[in-house]
C-alpha cells in the first residue's frame, strides 16, 4: 500500500512472494505498485492474458513513466493494439517495448490523443494528470473506458456522474487491490524475460531525498530505485 523508505518493513505474508534469483531486487522493486497498477488497469478495460481476450485498441498516456512502461509491455502480452504518448526523447524506447503507435504529447496531434491510424480506443490507461474528459471523449469507442490511475476529486465526481446517468463512455478511477496472485504472475513474467523493469536511476538510502525530488519532477524514464547500503 505504499508508505516509506526504510531498511526493514513489516508486510503481510499474503501480500508477498518469493523473488527468484533470475530477478534482481531492483527489478522486483517496481512490481508491487507500478506493475500491479498497470495490470489491474488493463484488466479493468478487459485485457486477458490467457489468449482468450479480444484484440482491443488501447491508449496509454505517459507511457515512459513507471506504470506506463509496464502497461505497454503488458498490453502487448495481452494481444492489444497499443497507442502511447510520451516525450520526444522516449518515442523510440516506447516503440521498442511494442507500442504500435507513439505520440509526442507536446505536439498538437499528441495533445489531442487521436490515434494516427484513426482507431477509437476501447480503453485508456491514464498515467498522468491534466487531461480533461473533453479530450478523452471524442477518441473513445462507444463503450470506451478511461482508467485513471491517479484520480483527483474532479475525476471521482465525473465517474459518479457517469454511473448515475448510465453513460456508455465512462471515466473509472482505479482502486488498487494488492494481492499475491498478481505479484506472482508479474514476477513470473520477469523471470521468463517476457517483461522487464526499466530503471531510470538509482540512489542510496542516504540520498532518498534526492530520489524523491526526481520523482516529483515527473520526468523519469522508468523506475527510480532506492537501494539499501552495505
């Protein structure tokens, strides 16, 4: 559930899994929040990972961030068509992870979120802030969903309005539900090299404040890792 940075922490046994030797501590550290968030957001849209899912069209915003990079990889494993947004410097990286179309969010095309191929999105995994519903609504399919992983009060109100009015297109705040099964699934993907953790930077525990500052800046490519010393 998040918390803080410390040499030791107490965790419930039903929320922990064994890390195999093929997965480093740094690689595994990104899974409990960022990767689980991406996985549950995609499942909310309708993604399946057993080969039985439909070939949905999805958009992933802020695809070069911690949750976004996992979301791109997981969406491709589920057989989805992926459009992604990121900054210009990360376009090739996001493409290398499997994204079918990548938009520079600083361009007019990127700001409109419209797929270059003209596809409407069955779902959007929204990994950033500052995008209004009026931008999402035109690019969604008739029953499209926007899964907001960092919902604010306005998003929650909009979601409630969509529910009571039985709107076909909806904004859905993600309520993260940590669990052992999802972690085991994700660890298995790392172990089998079907997914990877991209690390932006590493800091020692004594430099935790610097790591926090970098995180707040919002321009990290992948995960910011704090490592124990000694």
